C-alpha cells in the first residue's frame, strides 16, 4: 500500500495516479499499521496530515526507525510515529516488557511492578508522563499483574526504592530527566532495585518487536478505576523513605541550631516537596525555594536547558535569591531529582559551582568520616566499599588507599554501580557511597541508583557541621586534596552528528602509526598505558584483556600518562557528542594546584589538537 494510497484510505478517497513510487514499502507498511492501531486523536491526525501533504521527509523522521530499547530504556522526543514517545509506542514497549517479565518470573502475578512519572507533558501530541504511566499500568493490569502506580509525581529514585522495599519484580519510571522539554523516557529497574543491564535490554527489545499490535484492552485505561490489582504506594513509600533516610543523619543537634542558610531549586521539576521533607527529617529549617522554579512546569520557562550540570546559567535565579536572603549554599536538583548540583558563596563574593567530581570528593570524605566515628573497630574496614565510574575522579581510590577500605571502578553509568553495589551487599559488604562525575550520588544504599534528594540533605548536614569548625565546603575540599593528593579534572565534549566520522576518529586512534598501534605520545606527553573498552584491549593486564565489560556498540578509550594524567574519550549514549574526561592525580604532599592546573590545560589542548583534530573531522566545540 503506497503512501498516497494510505492517505486515500485515511481520507476516505481514491489515490491520485498511483502515488509516490519513490517511497519505500517499509515506510508504507509502518504508516498503514499506525493508522490501524493509533487511537490518540492528536498523533493520528498529525500522521494523516503528513500523508495527505505527501511530506515524505517528515514521515521518514517519524517512521524510519523504531526507538531502540537499551540499558537506559528509551529516550526520545514526544510526537507521532515509531521513533517517538507517544501513547502507542508506550503501549507496545510495555506489552513487550510485560511478556518478558512473565517469562522471567513465575510469581509476577503475586509480586507485581511499580510505575511512576515526572511532570513532563507535550500538549501538541497529547503525551505526558502521567498519561504514559497510566497506559503502562493498564497493560499490566489487563494481564492480571498487580501494579503499584504512584498517584502523583515522584523523584526517579523512589522507583528503585519501591522495587527493593516491596520486593517487586520490576519498576518503570516515565522521565527524560534533564533532557530538553520535548523529550520523554521510559526507565526500567530489575527486581534487584538497580537499572537493567544486558542481556535484559536485548530480551525486552525482542519481546517488544513480537508484541507490537495493541492488546484488546490496551487503550482502555478505565480498567484502572476500582481495579483490585491497582495500588497507590504514595503515602506508605513517602513515610518509609524518609524514615530510612533518618538513619543517615549524624548531627541532629547541629542541624537544629545551624545558622547556615540554604537555597533550593527543583528547576521546574519534581524535587521541591521531597527536599523540604528531607530537611524536616534531619531537623533542619527547610531551605528557601526559588519561587519561579519550585512548581513543576513542563515548559521549563526560566532556563534554556533544565540541566544543573550546565552550571551557572541554570542557577541565575538561585544566585539572586541567595544573595537576597544571605544564603551561603545553593542546592539544585534536575527535574526528576536524581542529580544534585551545589554552589557556595566564596569570601570574594563570587559563587563557586562544584563539579560533580569535587562534590564526590566531599561526600565520599564525609560519609567515611561519619562512618569511622560510629565504627571504631578497624576490622570492619575490610568489608567497606566505595564505587565510582571509570570516567569519574580517582579521588575515592586515593582516600581508600590511605584509609584502608576498598574502592572499585565500574563502567560509566549508575546501572553498573547499582548492580555492582547489590552484588557486594549480597556478599555481606557495606557499600558506603558511589558517584559519577555527571552530578550523580548514591549516599544511602537503600536506593541503588543516584538520588538527588538524599544527596541534598546530606550535603546540608556536611556544610552545617563544617560551619561549627569555621570551615566552608571549599576549604574542606582543599584539605581533602592536601591530605590525599590533588585531583584536578576537566570534562567537555565535541558535537558530531555523523556516526561514520565518529567511528573513523576512533579507528584512527587504534591505528595511529600504522596497523593496530595506539599512540605512544600526545604532543609532549608520554602515554604509559591504554585501555580500549570497545575492543576489550588493556595493555596493563598480562593477557592484554580488559577486566571491565566491553561494548562494541559504543566507543571508549582511556589513555594514562606518565605525569599522572588520565584521559578518557567516549561517545554519549543519548546525545550526538564525543565526550572527554581528563584528570591529573598528584600524590599527597607535593602538589602545587596552580602548576597542576596549567599542566592539565596543556594536556587538554594536546588531546584536542592531536586526538580529536576538530578541523579534520569537522567537530563543533561545546557551547557553539
């Protein structure tokens, strides 16, 4: 059935002159199927309009490729077609996920799943996180599976918490986190309370392909009304989460008396009331909320990008409020409240926004110091662990070496840290902390994922405790570096939309001076070892095989330098970026931070010039 014929069928007319012969039949097939299956009047009408107008280009965008279900689930713009997040693709995804879970769990109908959502909405296509969550719940309930559906928005970490807490089979969070406003996502957690990893992503993906046709009750979310299989965990989980959080409060008396003032922004997301509750749980006066940003707003009207990782631009209103209220510390969550950015007013009157690595150093030091105060028995150290991702600062490794606990590195992303933490906990180990440089922190292992709510209040307690010693966060950070060695980091990226160019850039690094030779130097800097997690090569291992898992579908090479520098280049899983992460690690006691900064800048320039070669590959620098 050609597009013109599909259009005719849609409009109830005959196709003029046989239609556009240039359209490939797969596109015809996909659009015809869409017209049969989609019951959302807005997305259905938009597809019919595109067909009637013969807008092949836009139809290609909507229908050329189905969203790929990866270990981070799905993430795409909301709109019509199989490449976008919409009612029909949510139904299809959930049907596949449901069938996959039925195969994996014989007790799925006893245990069930949890579903929650953020505040995103896209009026043009009728899509919203709440609507998607209801459709997902409908899918499970139509198959006799119990669903714990939150009745209102929650932070993302509440889903993994609920999976673990209620011993459910799986969890779904409808969120696109800090992505632009038109995007949405479908994030999946396994029964262990961590994000899914391979092979589940492939299994779910295959099950989606096998269950594309909507089931008889798929569109009828009225089945939720009065269903005995539907539970609202909001009240009980809210209560239990904050009870569990209280166990991580070490200085209640200090918190009650503190003169340190805090400003909090939830950047138009879900975080406001949850951070207020966290502060109450720790006996703090709740932080001053940025009024223009405290209520959820899917338009994110006051920011260009709703991502606190972008730094000062997102914090403009927070700085103004903090200056007005004489607050010293700003806490900023991203819209689904799983990340945290922190800024502190300096003596100079300037604001310092801490990098993810700097805050990781502070929180790691603090959680260890607080643990040590409660555990005088030295032998307990051998069961103590901290984790960070391979592109994050090695500062925890330095602290662990000196203090005698264990440090482990995982692949990038909390899915790896969450799963590894669960393995360690099951072996009777104590996982105290995990973090990644992209402002993600797991301060309380009752959530096996990053959690911006617990991180916010624990940072507040750290700042209040330091104030009793007349120390700022910045001064304490410096003290950590003096004691354990300066770790100075720099991360950025280049934008490249062409997959072939990206592949060529990395292949040229693998064949730098002829066949299968990695570079030995980068400008004046000598390379001491190379690890390539795309191919599984690591010249530091006796058999030259990397210990960390490898993935052929993403590019990632780490170069270690003779001067203590480490540089990782990798592709992003969700954006058209080639990212780089550099760190200069100096041993304790002999470091001049200004000299180290200068050397790091030189190393950054050398890597950009010799390894990225932006002119040759036509790469756009960050911020253009």
